[in-house]
């Protein structure tokens, strides 16, 4: 093996061992490992402690595979019927999501002096939560079976489907595409989504039976190859590769699902960690101080608006306060989509990239911690608070009355 290959193996092995140590540390202190993986990426990226010249390209490809596998595994937990029903029920929540989370970024962009088109991009950055990060958090904390998880998933799917319209339109405006070409791209994207969900809805059982194999090796290759192929085609059609992978998972049902989980879980854990390292590698630490204050302010607003989105969405389907708190906390994390959107406008506004990176890092860390401890968050509406105070006063008055009329007195 040549010298460059040796260096690649050494770098990759060292990174994986560091991630293993970080995972053990995270488990010991009771925190999700994802934010710590991100910090590892920061330490290894531009302006960090060490750079990875030989393995950077492989890590980039591995990060894309990580997102695909995370969404595939999440899709396996839901059938096409459940997905369509949840999205139908969560349409109003999707509208609330846009109304609460797009304006903060757009207004902040205008206040920072950005071009209006760049401000629209920043609005997209604050609107879209990270399907990949949320999927990993839900799986790591074993909350896939919770009632609020279907609500979280529905909101995320609506956001990803909104990107089917958003990305082609803003790309066309940014790069001077004609109205006709932009319209055609949007229509093709929508037709693909509807067609694939329809096929999964009506023919999911047949597709699953066709893919199922008694050979674990053959099944793994079928699942991995088919998912990567479809996700790549979805990306070429201006859809999200994450949406493509998720739809593949939704289309599968029956016996193949349990087999797929066991085969894909180790791969997902490996490449998901690579994804978060890669994300940290993209950040130039030297540019962060200039945008740190703006990033903190926008992130603080987003924590409130995203939490409110999840709280409202879960409340509409009669989920209790703990579940609403978990739904709100889960939606806080931002990631891959926010960076993709920001990269579109870097040529017009160089600060947008550093601002988006700092913003995403803050929300990834805060979102992961809040979701970890969301069961301890207790919120009361004004009427509930008044009722609780009235009940406490009534109990106190009853105790005083009993003492006053006690025979011993």
C-alpha cells in the first residue's frame, strides 16, 4: 500500500477510536454522544487542533451515507398508512411551524444588512430542523415508540417536503433560472414524492416480499444498494436524499423490517458518528467570533419558537404535557439542511456560512441536552396555574378549618 493509503488508514482509525472514547464518556456522564461528536469535528477542522488531509474526502462521503441510513432506519418504524395519516393530521402544525420559525431568520437577515434573497435563505436556515439529528436522538434515547414521536416525524416530513418547493425556487432566483424551468423542476419534484408515497401505500407489502431474502448478506446488500440508489436519484431530482431514504424505509413492511433493523443498526451508528464529525469539519473557527452574538440571539429565539411548534403540534392530538415538552425539545436541533441552504448564498454573503455554522452548533448542543432532560420540563397554561393555586388555597383553608374545630382544642 502506498504512503497516502497508509496515512488515510491511520487517520481514519484514529478518528474512530476517538469517537469510541467520546461515546463511552457520553454514556458515563448521561448525555447523548451527538454533540460531543460535533465537538470532535470542530477540533479536527480548519482552525482546530489537527487537520485530516488524507481522510477528509472519505468522511464527506461517509457523512452523506450516515444521513441516509439514519432516515432509512426511522422510516422502518412507520408504515405508509401511518405516515400519510400523520401528515394529514399535522397539516395545521406544519403551517404553525412555518409561521413561527421562518420569520426570525428572515427578519434577522434584513437587520444584519443582508440582501433580501440572502435573508430568505436565512429564514430557511431557521425554519428547517435536522431530520438526521432528530432521528438519531429519538433512537438513542429509545423514544421511537412514544406517542409524540409520530407528531415529531410528521412535522419533520412536512418540513422536508416543503424543501421540495423551497430549494428549486430559491436556487432559480439566486442563479438566474427562468420562471418556466423553476416551475418544471418544482412540479417534477412534487410528482416524484406523490408517486413514491402512492407506490409505498398500495404496493409496500409486495415490495417488501420481493426484497426479503434468507441470506443476511444478500438482504443487507439489497437494502443498502437500493436505498443509496433511490436516495441518489431523489437528490438528482432536487429532492432531499434524506426524504428518499425515509420513503424507502416507509415502503418496507412485514418480516423484512425486523431483519433490516438488526443488519443496518451497526452501519447506522458508525456513519451517523461520521456525519457529525464531518459537520464540525466544515466550520472555520476563525470566522465564528464575528458572528457569535448574532448566532446566539437567533438561536435563542429559535429555541422558543421550535419548542412552541412541538408543544402546539402534540397538544392538537391530545398528548400530555411531558410528551408535548419532548416534541418541542426534539425539533430544536438544526443540521444538514440548514448548512445546505446557507451554502447557496455564501457567494453573495460570506458571513452567512459562519453564521449558519455557529447557529447550528448551538442548536445541536442545546437541542440534544433539552431533549435528553425534557421529561423534567413542566409547563402550565394560565388557566392551569390559576386552578393549581386555587386548589392549594382550598387545601390550606380546609386544614385550618379542621384545626379550628378539632375537639382537642
